């Protein structure tokens, strides 16, 4: 570390001698030092010095110009979710920064490592309602893991180091660095120490061995154990260990929405997703279990349903790197603070052998067999669930799949059975419409060779569709599938179920011509209306080198089932597969 | 359940805002808050009094505080052996006739009279909240014109110290 610093310092010194450098140069150098390969940015007045420095520099990273700052931040989230690295964003002050707010909140809810650099008006006029001034620190304090306003150029290298460290370690999350214009312009005449100093931030990685022992002892005697895996397993890169552990003890595994892929979806022990639109088998396993091991999930209300009915018989063990999540929503008997992978490794090393729980395992698997996700296939029109299955087959189940928010999101979660972690990119905690397309863009930039499919709704697509142009600009081969029901389908479903079919403002019979629209953006575009055309359309889209869009017209009134109605317990699912089918 | 919670924090800009924002966002009601520098440069101490119903909520509160990057240490000192003090300024209506009576109240509380004017005087009192409430009660009949309390600041006692009697803790 010291020598690395010394070298960097020497390099910087030589540059200072050559020609003067500014705060903006220092920032770019700091990004290079963090091995950043992609920056999602949009220029503006307060970041002009940074863009000028970028123009002059031979920085090794790509700058991606999205068409809206919301696009930047969701792209950074998609990049972060799939690569595990921090997504980096640059936006200007005022409206540039406020356009990021939704995505920063989304990243906070879903624990995504994102570092946003926002321009700010000059220090001298902060607080005077200057042109394009917004209180970025005030606005983002509740929605970031941490934020900084740079008040002295000497702090900048340290702050950048800290920002990346905070964003990517422990429970990941977004960090905002607000840089007043004068700081970016300031001429630098000396080098500064860049060691970081965070005495109040020391995430516990290694779990307490005693707590691990307690988990294993409880597992030993459990008659009805079940594992719930969340995104924490992905962040810890613990999927292998999870699989090994579950197989070793023959414990059924269910996941949260964000945990999809942490455990192979096609594995015989997999129960799929639990929760509001999760599988009956998963929800019943949790409901009846006597020992629930939560690994890296936060017991979100869409998962738990009515709390009083959640795992009423179970002893609960909760492994989480964020101690504040443990006991927040669900009473926990065995808290384990630590990294999921580290905990699983230790659990694997435990000599404890489980007592026989094969009867339970059998019963859970029978449930799974009897009540898999189901749908009524329409004769000619495209059933959305069937469409997702075709996408699955066309991509061998190996694509990076992003979704928007709504019915199509739940159908994707149910029917695209991911076997790999870090391949499912969706907005879980915040449920942000407009997420899917830019997230796919970011995911593709994280892995240029991957097949990336954005499965979006006709409503949500229209919230960020200008990012089609960004796909074209950088010739990214993202395939966009609009699951078009001419409706804000999820809203319509709730109105059908709970508001006596009063479809208040939820029908989209005035959609644009998505094919023409996509073509205007320079993408290859298709419309498909009948089942027998689906596979060939998918093939054409996937074969195309460059962005492609499919407007898939589905059965308009289809519903997402099964479902736990709001306020109900997870054992009270409606729309479970009819018997005997 | 009233809890006294102390947080040792790094004195970065906006730290108070972060902490109070966190508490209100998560639905905790702050009864009082005091903040000031400590013996270590750059380190401040915040003392909160919050009203929390369940033990689970208290735990959640301390965990959420602890999670803050600027927070170094969080202690719930409610049930520890501690010294907790608050300062209160009271402007009370005082005629020449009632002044000596008020004096008679002020003295046993070891309170002080800071200012006397024609029709009022200002009393400064320091102590545990119940002591402060007691003197407010006694002064209320004379007519309180203005009152300002700082909120509690508190420490745990050194280990060697013996428990002092109730009387002393109320008055001293
Ligand atoms: C930004 C935002 N606004 C509103 C909502 C509420 N909402 C949730 S799902 C949904 C409908 C989405 O419609 P569409 O994108 O067509 O997807 P579908 O449900 O039809 O598959 C709406 C409006 C939301 N989640 N996000
Ligand atoms: Mg729709």
C-alpha cells in the first residue's frame, strides 16, 4: 500500500512539474486508481471542468452518455448488480443530481454499490439559491449509505477512496460525492496523502463461531428445516457454498426475488421464489418449518406477508452482514452477523450431522410437484408465461435478464429459472418502473459478450425508453422484449381483484407504435402477435448484432398467480394450481 | 419507556442532521437531544432521550445509529449507574413581595437567580430531570413567563464509585 502510494505520488509530482493540474484531474486520476472501467455520465455547467479534464485525459475508462440521468443511475445499478463492482455516475448540479434521486433510492433499497459524483455550484454561492443549486447532501442523506461534499481539494483523493470502499464493502450501497465547481477548477500544486480514515465503519465479516455452532445445533435437531437465500449470498459470492451446504444436509431452499439465481433455479431442492407471487411450495415450507435459516435476506414485507403468520412455528436463524436487519421485522432466535460466504464456509466445516428430516423433505417436494407455477395457455394469443419460457429456451437459461416492474417482472421471476447468480437484475425494494432498459444497458457494458435481455412492460418502457438511443450509440446488443398488455397490468390486476374491476387510469390503449419508435432509435424491431411466430421472432432478434426490440402482444387480461393478497398470511395463497392438472 | 442513549460521533459536517434525520425517518420520537465536543478533538457526544415502547425498538434504534458511518459508539445507558444532568432557565413572575418566597424555593434546589427585573426574575437550575420538574412545579403558581431546558447530557459513573442516596441524587 505504502509503495503504491509512493509511486502514485511520484507520478503526480512529475505531472505537476510538467503542467498544472486541477481538482478535476485529481478526480479522474482517483477514478483510474480505483480501476474504474466504465463511467455513466451526463455533462452540465457545474461539471464542465470535469468534462474538460476528461476530454484532455487519456483515462482508461469508457464514458457512457445516457439520455437521461435516471438512465445513468439505473445503468450503473445494472452494471453493479452483474459485475459486483461499483457503478460510477457523474451528473451535473441541480436537475442533474435530482434526476438521480430515484435510482439512488433504488440502489439503497437493493444494496447496490454505486458511487455518484455530482457537480455543485461554487462554494462561495452555496446556500444562495444559485443557478442550478440543489441541496444534494440534504436530499441524499436518507437515501445513501454515505455522502460527502468536498470542501477542500486536499480531501478529494481520500474521499474517492473512502466512497468506493464504503459502497462496495459490508452491505453495499450508494455513495454520493458532491463536488463544488471551484474545487474541480482549483489548480493543484502539491500532492496529498490519500490514506483513508473510517474509524466508525468496520463491517463484521467473520461471524462469531458460537453463533455458527448454535445454528448447526438447531439444524441438527430440526424436523422441518428450510433455507431462505437473499441477495446477500450474491454480494458475498457464496452461491457455491450455499449449494454445497444445502445438498450436504438435504435442506429445501427458497429465495427472495433478489436472491433468484443464488441457488440454481432448476435444482431439485429449489422451491423458487417465496412471497407475494412466490411458489406455494416455498411459502408453505416457510409456514410449516420449525427451523428457518435466512441467509442474506431482509424479510421484506412482500416476502413475509402478514408477519403474524410468517413462519409461526419456526426457530429463526438470520445471517446478515448488516446487524440492523436482524430482528428488524421478524423475531430472530439465532442472530449471526457476518458475511454470508464466511458463515456458510464455517457451517460447512461443522461436524454436525442432521437428524433425519427426510419425511419433511419428501412432503415439501410433493408440494413442489403438485403446485408448480402454472398458467392457462391460450390457443393462439401469446400467454406471457409461455413467452418467458420461450425466451428461457432461446437463451438456454443463461442470459442476463433484467426486468421492469409489474406483472411481466413476476412472470419472469417465476418462469425464467436462473441457475447462476448475478444474472437477474430487477428493482426489488423500491419497485421502480423505468429500471429495466437502462439496467440492461449497464449489464451489457459490464459484460459485452453476455446475452442481455430486458423484459419490460409497455408502461415502464415508456418511462426510460430514450435509452434505446444509448444502446444504438454504443452498439450494445441488448434485446428488449415488451410484454405488451396495453395496460399498467399490475395496477389493473389489483383493480380487478380488489377494486371491483374499476380500471382507473390503468389501461394503455394509447401506446405508441413501438416498432416505429425502436426503428427511429436505429434498433431492429419486431412485433409478434401469435404464438407460432414467437420463436422465429426471438431468433431474428437474438441473431441481430445490435439492439433489437420485440413488441410482444400478449393476452391482455392475464393475471399473476398465485398470490398472497395484501394483509394475508403466506399460507393463504390464492390462484394456486388447480388440483389434478 | 424513556431511554437515554449516548452516541460518540465523528464531528463531520452534518452529523447531527444525519442522526436526527435517521431517528425521525424511522419513526422514533426524540424528547431531547444535546450535543457537544468531548475531550478528544474532532469527536463529539450526542445524548438523546427517546420514548420507545418495546425493547425490540430500542435495539433497532441503537443498531441503526451504530450503522451510521460517523458514529463510533452507541450506548443505551438508561439502566446503568449514571450521572444525568440537565440545565433549565426559568423566567418567573416576581413582585417585590414574592421575591423572598421564590428565593426560599431556589435555595434548597441549589438553583441560582441570574437576573432580577421589576416584575420577574430568571432562575438557573441544573440537575436530574425530576429535580427540574420539581422546581418548575413549585414555581408555576407564581407564573412562569418563559422556560427553556437543554435536555439531558449523561455519563456512566466510574466503576469504583459508590451509589449515592436518593436524596443526594435529587438535590446535588
Ligand atoms: C415509477 C413508478 N410509478 C408507478 C408505479 C406503480 N406501478 C407498479 S406496477 C405498475 C404497472 C406497470 O405497467 P407495465 O410497465 O405495463 O407492466 P405490466 O404490469 O403491465 O407487466 C405501476 C404503475 C411504480 N412501480 N413505479
Ligand atoms: Mg403492461
